[in-house]
C-alpha cells in the first residue's frame, strides 16, 4: 500500500515514527513540521493542502492530530467511497484510531483495527453494518475482488439487512461458496425482493450482481478500425452471450496490433490490460481453431482471437465471431 502520514506536534511526531515502523511493509511517506523532524525518514511539511492533494490517489492517508485538521484538509478532494483513499485520524497520544473515510472499500476500518492492535489504541468504528454485525456487501466484494454492479442496490441491500429484512444471495462461481451467508441472510428461505448474485452473467436490473474479473477475450481487426465500432461490436457480443462486459480481465491480440487505436481504446474504456503475443507464441497454442488462410497469409497466424484467448486462460467458451473486419473470442479459467 501507498500510505501518507501527517503529524503536527512533538507527541505526534513520535507516534509518526512508530507508525512508520509498524507499517514498514508498505510504501510510507511521512510528513511533519520542520521543527519536529526526529527521523531521517521524515519529510518537512510545508504546505498541508497541496501535500494532501498530491497523496489523495494513495491507498491511505493517516492524520495524527485533531479530526478538524483532517476534515478541512481532505474536504476539497472527497468524491465517493469507491474511489477515495482510506483516511484515518489518530490522536497524538495514540489512544483512539478513527476511520473517517472509505471504511469498507478503502479498507480504513481494517487498517484502524490493525493499527489499534499494534499501538494499543481503541478503533472507533462507526459504519452501521460493522457495529450491528451485519453482512456488508462492499466488504465482501473487496475481499473477493468483485465489482459492485449498482451502488444504489448495494445501499438498498445494506438498508434491508439493517432493518432485519431477508435478502437472497447465491453464487454462480464455484470458488465462492455463500451457502453459510445465505442461511444467515434468509434463514427461512422466503422469496425476497432483494437478490444478490456473485456472477459474470447478466441478470435483471433489480438484481445486485457482484462481478468477478473472470473473462478473457481475444480480438482482431483490420487496420484503422473505428474505435466506437469496435466497442459496440464487443458490447453486442457480450449482451447476446449473456455475459457482463465488466467481467473482462484482459484483452489479447497479435503483437503487430499493439498500436491499433481501436483495440487500445477498447482496453482503456474497459480499464483492462491489452496483451500482445508474437505469431510464434500464437501458433504454438494447441487446439482446433476456425482458421482463415487470408489471415494466415497476412499476419502469419490462421486465427488470432481464439489463440489469444487460450494463451491467457484455460477454456474457450465462445469461438470466433466476425463482423466488418473485426473478430472476437471469449474464454475463462
């Protein structure tokens, strides 16, 4: 983790040094006022506002001091709990650790518990699901690296559970067993208005899906293919296949396409890596493929998209689909 620590007093500076040692397995940047620099790992704090802004893309920010200082420092940069860093406040005597921001998704609550145990301080947890011992969708999603399909539905699920209403949960992913959670959330197995599914499939809009990055695609296209046309093509294939496009983990193709704008824009829009492979690597993939002599003569490989899938994962689940000079294949582990 990238963690920034700020302190403003003599006592705070001492605690700052303790935290650097406790969290040394992380990438730590420590700041304090010039007159309280007692360790050569510290950096002189000159402009708090600018320094906080520079670190707001970090994983966590820890303030040792008053909560008011922290709140005023972060307020211009706060967006939402899905993108804000974990923000914690610790009093200068190290008695209390308070997660202010991103308690669940950002991991502030977990970090507060860890620090509290290390310095013998009391973590002050205020999130409703935690203090009531209720299943938290965002914590579960973070644990298994799942994408939350709808922030509104996630809030609705939390609200229902806090009101002791049943919620149905199930998993289409063998590796994620929720049978015990299912019994707790819906002990009498009644029909529920709210449903949660761990899946890479497309469900009805009123079902909260928690989506694993479990899908790999291979693509090909003619030179200078329109980027929007490429995205529309991929999106239509996923919809017709009943697979959530947000489940894509990576995109693969042949290395001569590494600078192809349409594929690079596709990867950017999906926030996934674009991996390229040589013709030798692709031809070495074993299996039965829908080969094209024209493609073989052009790039040296009879089928790029299917082979590019099987370099990335074990199973081809959808063979080559072609349209307008574009091709796609889909696979999963």
